[in-house]
C-alpha cells in the first residue's frame, strides 16, 4: 500500500531538496588555522583583525592586477581599523576605498544566502544604500561627497569584508602559558562575533589548566609554577588568585635569595617558582606511584635525589638547598606546603573567572576535528617506531582519541557541576600533559626536574618519539587517512622555523605543521593556514616589528595545493552527508503520493 504525504510535508520536501541542491553547488567556505598562541593576547588580537593575512590576500585576488601592493597595504589597514584614514605617505580617495571594498564583498558573496547574512549585520541607517552598493544599483552621490556619511559607509563595508571572508577558524590549541593574556584570547574566541566560526582543538597547555581547574593538585602547582616563571603575576591577579600565602611561605624558605636554575626575572617570582616546583614534584610522583598503570615510574626523580643526598653525591647538582625536602620521606609534603597547596587548590577550583574560561574549553574544545577531509589535531597520534598506532588504555588510533576525549569531557562535566572527580580520570589529565604516549606530548619524558637541578645537559634533552619520522612514511600516512577518512592532517605543537629553511608542509602536502612559534617566548612569528575553494596555502605571519611598520606586502606565502576547479560543498564530507539526505528525500517523493488538495 502506498502511503500519502500531507500537502505541507510534500512542500517541505520540495523546499529542502532545492536547498540541498543549491548548497551542494556552493563553493566551500574559507577555513583558517592558527596554532599555539601561548598567551600572546595583543599579538593575537592584532593579527586577528587582519584575519591572519587573509584580508590582504583576498583583496589581492578580488581587485585589479593594477592595484599595487602599496594600495593593498593601505586598504588592508582600513579594513582592519574599520575606518577611513589618511597618512603622509599614502592614501586613497573615499570613493576609491568604497569601490574597492564593494568589489571584495561581491567577490566573496555567492548567492542570496550569503547576501542575507550580510544584510543582517548592516546598520539600519545605512541598510538601503549598502544593499544597493553590493547589488550594483544606483546610490546617491552624497555617500561619496559627504565625508561623514562616506566614513560611515566605509566602516560598515570594512566590517562586512571581515564577516564574509571568515568561514571557519580552526585553533589547534595551546592558548595558555608563556604569554600573560590567555584570558584575552579565550574571550575573543568565545565572543558573539567570533564563536560561531571557531573549532577549538585542545593543546597540552590547555589540558594542563583544565586538569588544574578540575582539582588535580600537581597540575595546579605546575600551572602556577609556569605562570610565575614567566612573571605573569598580573594574569593570576586577573583570575582572582591570591598568592599572599604562597609569597609569605616562599620568603620564609628563601630569605636571602635563590640557588638553582630558575628562570623568573622578579626575585619573588623566582622564590615562588622554586617553592612550587618542589610541591609539584612531590605531588606528581605520588600520582605516579598511586597509578602504576600510567607507566611513568622512570619519572620518580625525588627518590633518586634522596639517594644522591644520602650518599653525599651532590657534585652533579645545580642546587643543594632544599629546606622542604626530607631524604627519608622524599614525597612527603611539609605541613606548610600542604596548607599552601590546599589554599591554592580551593581558589583554583572555585574561581568563577577560571570557570568561565574552562567552560569554553571543556564544552567547545575537542581532541581532534575533521573538516573538508582534513584531520586537525594539536600534536600527534601515538605511534610505534615501525609506523603502527601505539596502544594506550587498551586502545589505538581513532578509538584511543575518542576514549581520551570522553574522559576529558567527563572531568569537565563533573567540574562544572561541582561533583566529585574520578581519581583515575583526574590522574589521566596529568598523563595527557606529560605522558610519553599522550597525543598531546610526544616525547619520552618532560625534563623539568633535570633542567632545574642536574648539571649534565645531556639529561635535559627531551627525546622526541616516532611521530615526526613516521609522517615521512607513505604507509603511515595511508594508515592515518584510512583510519580517519581524511586526505590531509594539520597539526602544531612543535615550532617550524621557516627562516631556517624548514618547510610547513610535506612534499606531497598531506601533513602540515602550522606551529610557527607564535609567542615571543618561541619565534615571535607564527603561521596561518588558509584553505579556499581555489587553493591551500600557508601565510608566514609577520613579526611584531613588521606589524608595527605595517609591512603587509612582505607577507610570505607557501603554496601547498592549487585546485583545477573551485572546491564545492559536494566535494567534501559535508557534501556526502547532504547527498545522502537528498537521496532519502528523493525516495520519499518516489514512494509516496501527496494527498489531493
């Protein structure tokens, strides 16, 4: 018996089918990537205004070849500032700026769907004139001749340019540590204007702070130690973390100064750094002993230190002044250490400001993300020397990543609800930060203890495991692509210095490392990756000096792939899902008959 559709259902199917067919023929949205900003808030904000170099490149594509680099530089600045201005060196007439901005918008707006998105953000007082400009209808001369009105039009058009070129922004983690404004970066990413476009993949430094906020005390000590190591006291103050008890204890322990290789510039920061380091080492080694299944026994450094001190073998140490360290009970916190870390833990887990930042990371963040057949991950997929997926927690490959993501989400859910944490899953957050098989780390060990206290620099080296070498093997790349249904992998975590001739992409373009040392603590430059319907390319981001001097014409590009014809939605994974939905709807039309009117 043939079923019947109501007239409403029939029309709904027709409507959805036509919308799907239209969507399949649309060009893919432009996707941008950025990785490892490490707290460089001002730099992140400055470069985001230029959409990580995309504004300049899009203007170059949209405008005449006669549009010089000097004009492109100027127009780029107008768009970033969202206002008209002139300089002694160079400027364009308002009418020319309006015409150029309209050309860029027309270049990016494909159809009525794009145009409706533009319409929704136009100021009411300019709505008609802006729509007529974009649609190439007549507009009154007053919009060019009256400076006040022309400036308003330019500001509105510049804002629209920023909107239409931003399809998706993929952030490959490590917002925290080194720089002092990770909170600023997260506020921008979670803002109403930017949040809808962002896909956030966790990095190891984000995991560190997420685990700390959830109550892992060794990670609390470590997150604070890194913050004071870089003298980021103002950042901790903004979070509402009161360090007075820690400061008083550190001053009491080290009244005349610090011995050992501690990096902080401020004397009080250096004292807190050493105090927190000893608390951190004791707590994390307790975790290692409590959960032997993590397989981190080789990191029990305090027991080795106790043996060296008992035997008087201290010539290899950079420091022998450990007032809170008992060689007979090397992992035991003193009463005052316990009081300090309990106070800090209470502050960390109850801070509303930290909770606001962590809410975004736990809810929005993921361990990996796939879009347009591109696998996005912060660091790596655990692998063996012979190019196979390595086993952790009894799982490998995609199953392992999904399992880890579920555990992290569990920790986040309990944290947000104020529920008691599962001790093992909280310990896993520590392992994800620095464990050898962690998909966030990728080295045989984190050598913080050795760098602080051992003279032999050979002991400081953190040996990279197999990821980098395996990526050079076709068989391993094929394994990844088959496992995740992808064609390329994009990752960060380890800076690539293009100024030394290092390449962002592999020769075949299947593996792409976009960590360019964004923060001043690294290379102070960074990369962005841009995927348009026409090409895939990397932009070597400018240094701070280049930003100040606005030398955008000197941007360096590394082209990875150019497409023979524009990539359509039907060519990517989203298109395959839409096609399946279309086929289902077509079957309904063929199988059912509509009711008579």
